[in-house]
């Protein structure tokens, strides 16, 4: 299996690391959502989680836009 990260000497190493962090955060957010459903969480917990998801969406769009701009 190929290594998911490029060698450190790669000029795109920072790009891959930033995108990998974003993907892991998205995966964690999915797990958190499932946990909230399973635990039948209260309204406050859901509001906080939804705020977190909105911030994560904004961050994801910013990271992707930055990566697209860097590769033009």
C-alpha cells in the first residue's frame, strides 16, 4: 500500500498535511454526530455541535480555496 503522505522533501507536503488534517476533522465530526444521535443528546449539545459543523464547513471551504489558488 502506498504511503498517504508525500515525502517531506515534496514541495506539496504542506498541502497534503493540511488536507489530511481537514479530512480527519471531518471524519471526527461525523463520529461526533453519530454519538450525539446514539446518546439522544439535549438541545444545547446539538446547537453547539451544529455551530461546530458550520465553522468546519467554512474552514473546509477556505482550505480548499487556498489549495486551489496555490496550485494555479
